[in-house]
C-alpha cells in the first residue's frame, strides 16, 4: 500500500528530529559519520528516498554535510559555538550619538537591490506565499460590498476578528471577535495603547535592548523610558520589575514576550504569569508586543501574557507583518478593560482600517493556508539561524558572542569591545552589506559593540560569502 505524501513527510521529519536531538545533546559530535542512507532506511524500515529526505533536511540546516564517495558527517556542535551575551544592565548615560540619523542612514536606501540586508527584520518576499495571497485578495474584492471601497466598522472587519480569535486558541487565548480591534500593523496598535494609558512625562518600562521603532515612538509621545535588565534567553525578570515598581512611578510596561527584536528571547510561561500577577496587583497595565509568537522553532507555540490575564490588564498586540504580508499593514489589539479608550482613539486617528487587505487576510486564515505557510517558514528560519551561527563561528573573531533564539528572525551579536558597529556599518555598506548597529536599540549610551542581524532571507552561497566578508571586516577592527 503506497505511503501518503503527508505520512512520508512526517516520517522523514521525525527521523531528522531524532538525529538533530543527538547532535544538540552531543551524542554525535563534529566529524562523526552517520549511517549510510541504505542502513538508515533498514534501521527505520523506510525507503531510501525517505532516508535521503531526512539527510537533505539536516544538510539544509547546516547540521551535517555530504562528503563525496564517503557519506554524511556531522558538521555542527553546540559546544563549538560562541558564548551568549550576558544579561544587560541598567544604564543612565544619555546617548551622545544622533541615533535618529543612524536609523535614517541604515534604512533610507532599503530599496537598493544590490545590498545584502542583514539589517531588515522582515521575511524576504521569496519566503512568502504571494500567489495564494493574490488569490485571497481577488476573492476579497469579489465578495466585499462595493468591491471593498466602503468603510469597515471602526473595530475592524468582523470575519478577520473572528479568525484571529480562533487562531488565539493556539496559545490558549480566550478571545472572541468583540475583544479585538484591527489596526494598521502592530506598531499602530501599540501607539493606540500608549495614548490610551499615558500622558507626556509618564514613565514606561521596557526591556533593553529594545526595538528602535518602539523607543522612537515612546520619545515622540513625550514619555520617559526605563530600560530594564534583560537576559538573552529569558527576557525581563519579574524580580527586576518588582524592584522598578518600588523605585519608579510606572504608568505601564511594554514588553515583547516571545522572540524579541533584537535579543530573540522568549519569556518562560511561569515568568509571564508572574509578570501578569505582579502588574495586576499593582494596577499597572501591560502592553504585550507578541509580533513574533507564531515563528517558533519548537513543538508548540509559546503562550502569551494574555493567556494568564484574568482582569483585562494585558493589552495584547500583534499582526501578520512579520509572517505573511508586511506591506498590508494588518494588525490588531485585544485591549482588555481599555477597549473603549483604544477604540475611540482609532476612530479619532484613522476612522477605520484598510478594507480589502483585512478581508484578504481573513480569507487566507479561513482557508487554513496560514498554518501551512507557517510550517514551511518556521523550518526555513530555523535552518537559517543554524547556518548563521555556524558562519559566525567560522568567520568572526575570537570573543564574538551571540544569541541562540528559539524563534523569530533575529540574531544579536556582541563583538569585542573595541569594535564600534556604526563605524562597522559604514565600512560594510561600502561592500554592499547592511547591518543594524547596536546603538539604535537603546536611548542610553550602550551596545556600541553590538549589532542585529536578520536571517529572514533564503540561505544561499552568496549569503554565506556576505557573512564571510562581514567577518573579515570585523576582524580588521580588532
């Protein structure tokens, strides 16, 4: 009886996962020879084709390599890789550089196709289901009244809100369509939340380093920013938040909870619950930026702080900008007990959201295409992250440290202290390589020797060469 395509895919991925676990647990080390394709097939009672698929999958991740006339060998070992950065520390020295000018310099030329853009934290168009999205958009235009030229309700397209509420079951979110308001992307959602909760001069706590767009938004609203110590694996510690609450009159906290930009951390579920309970006890709202939660590399999606919210104190913000269609600008917020304030602000500032784009995403979700797309995207990004880590180990100088994200698009790289990454950017851009200097990710004078790299592009030999070239440039600074 023939093996179905779905079952065959499950088989080779299951076998590949077993071998990957042995590599990660150091049962298999660099240089160890793997069973021949024939022996692997006999051992698992699978065809040679399925065995080859398992090895191709591991080879694509950079974990093993094929040697002509010899077989497959382990290429990867977690013990051979650079150290992780340490937990960040609180800083109080104001920036001396014009960071706004640096941000403009890094992003003003992003339409130049000749540049390898390690600086952009979005998936490359080649990794997106463009044909399926176009089909969903045509359906939206056909089905919508007046072909989508009419206004939607202020709170957003009801079909989309219903689909988002259903999707939230993946992280145990207890939402219905009337808990949600659609927005023009996640940053727009965060902006409404901040305006609903604060006034000029109020103090907001964030992780550090933090996404530069968030920091600039907080500045533009006249808010004071408290940057909290942040661990590269586990994020903000509830004990540090508790200490901050004793010292400062915080009006809100704004944290990325899953696979943050730029550190890539994922706050453990027990810490999320502790944060929710702590802030609820003190009556401090939590704005949760959960933009990257669907891009996980493990077996299941991590929970959000909203999963533990019993009092409506968490304002959960997200979008499809990092997973499906950056240019559509479709986002949303579940503002809890602040629903009316956020809805009113949306009415005042934009009246409604883009009609056709909302319905397109609603159709895409309703058809079940999103999960299929995410499975492929997560596999590709996980493979990319391992390739980048390997390349940085091989090409960058001793003393380089980097994060090991369990999801998302981002690596945070800490270089030797004498390397200024803004100067590195200027040298690298001459070679058509763009990075995001670390100084962009704080309002303090910090992270000058750090940079953010995106692995949201298909892995190619040219990309490997660009990382090698970047490593050579870094070495010239040491």
